[in-house]
C-alpha cells in the first residue's frame, strides 16, 4: 500500500517550496544492522506563501489556488502511477528508481528540451503522451474515444492549413480571423453542422488554455467572447415505454444478427448507461441483497461507481445470457441494425428535423426509426425515468450530469408528456369545494 502527503520545506519563511512524501512500506538496513522504514521525498518546483498553506488538509486555501491544488492532485497521481508501474513490471520501487522515473516528468531541463513550438506539435505531443484526464478533480485514464476526437481535430486543422498554403499553425496564428476562416472551412468545405463545429472549437480552446497555463502560448484572442463555441438545438429522439415494449416483443429467435443488438440496446434503455458501459456489464457487476438485484460498475468516462436497480426487462435479458452478455459489434454497425430493428417494430412516426448544412438551414421529415442510435438508449432511459416520477438527483447519479440545467436540456419529451406530468401533480388533482358565485 502507498500514499502521498505534501509538506512545506521551510515553514519559517514567507514563501516555501513544497515536497511530496511517498510512504510505501520500504525498509533499508542502517549502519547498525537495523531495518528502518524510509520515505521517498520529491521536490517538484512548486512554491507557495506559507500563510496560505493548510497543513491539515495538505493543500492551499482560497479560490485563487484552485489550479495549484489541481496540480497537487496530478502530482499525487503521477507518483502513485510510477510506483504502480514499477511494481507491475516486477521492478522494486526504491527512492532511486522512483526519482529516475519522476524526473522524466518533472525535471525542468527535460521539459524545456521537448517543449512544442507550434499548435500542431503541441496537440500531437499531447495525444502521444497523455495517460489520464481529470473528472471533477479526480484523475481517470483517458479513453480511446477522446483521443479519437483530438486526432480528428488535428486532421481538420492540417486540412485547413493546407488550404491556406501553410505547413503548420503557430500559436500566434490563432486569432479572430482564424476563428472566422476555420468555421467557414468547416461549414462550407466539410459540410459540418454547427454542433460539430462547436466541438472542434471547444477542443481548440482546451489546448490553448493548457498551452497558456504552461507558458507556451501568449496569444489570448481565443478568450474573447467572439471566439465562441457554435451550438444548434437538434432533434434528439427518445423511445417511449410503448415503443421499447414493441422492440422487446419482437420475435428474433431465428435472427442471431439482430437479437443481441436489440438485447444490449434495451439494457441501455433501462439503465441510462452509456454505450461503452452497458455493453460491458459482466457477471461480477451483478449482485443481490434483501432489497433486490442491482448493477454495480465503474463508468468508463468518469471513473465513478454507479449502482442501478435491475428493471424486470434487464433481469430477463441477463438471465437469458446467464449474466454473460454477447459481445458488442462496432458502433456504426450497431446503429445500422438499430434502424432495422426500429422499422421491424413499427416505430415509424414522422419526426421533423432541422439541420444547418453549410450555413443553410434544411428542414426534412424522417421516420423515427431512422434516427435511432446507440445513444438513444441512454436518452430514453433518462427521459422515461423522469416521466416515471424518479427524482432528478437520483437519475443524475446514474447519468453523471453535474448540474440540473444540463440534465434537463438532455431530456426529450413532448408537450403531451409534460401535460401528463402536470395532471399527476397535487395542484391539478386537488379537490376543493368551490361555490359558483350567483
């Protein structure tokens, strides 16, 4: 077992450097032949005013130190990660081996030698070296989908630079003119919708913020309100309880291609888990108490544990496979099969769709089954739970939304659904003996 603590190097001074101390059950024999525990101490170049240091909490006090405390979390993670990696490789962690590995991360001369000089190099360097990201101040391993998004951004930026007859984009190139030109390129040349453009802009700003904090970027045009992330309200569907039942009742006994896709999708619809999570439920994630049967698993995106009661349909599906769900296929192929399943189930209601293509708004009508994707499961689960009267905070514990505003914008239900919610309330059900004035 290992744990990291932080201490001031000199409490008597107005400003002191901070060192990390790793306790990892390491013993050395001293000159007297006695086994003694030895800590590993590491100084990483951070300093702070001694009056702003809370020795009990082992962190800085005050809002202005939010980023500073964030760095301490990262340092703690790095030290423990190095200790674990050495242990897993059957290399005995010692103060010397730990220092050698940590110097690769924090030694100033190494950082300076590899400092990226332009935006392309910076993003590429991050993609090649990042191992974790922070979710609500906790480090979690970065997933392959996030890396895929960053690679997509880098590809788009390189395509844009090529059109502008540039070999690369420097940090000084990222100004408001770049913003306008890049958006025009995405919309007109690549046909990207506003929300897709918004994701690219958001990730550019993410990298520029990191580079600015590291002292690599000094061009701050990206902080302007005009350097905004484009958004567009799109028609995202959910499947009603009736429609889900139609899917469940489909006889697919002889269709081994569609049956597992349907079953996995329904599990997502009745758990509100992400595709990456509901397709990875294993026997060890299922447990039973005197209250009932539950799914307990750590979500891939946030690294947080969620516990969800088993809906009867989920239980039936899990029983069918002996709690060992069939392997999922590719996301794209799954989406194709889901549309096929929706059509078989008669989910053909016409849905009006408005999309911005190349800066032009296009309105079309499509049958609902054509809009079903893997993510429809999560949205359907959250919406149906809400319509079923489950408290918002309880659903957010599953979906991982951190604000009620974000959660409510995620839901999809009709005006009629909303009217039924109102009808079930005490306000509309209250019986009062009122007399009509004569």
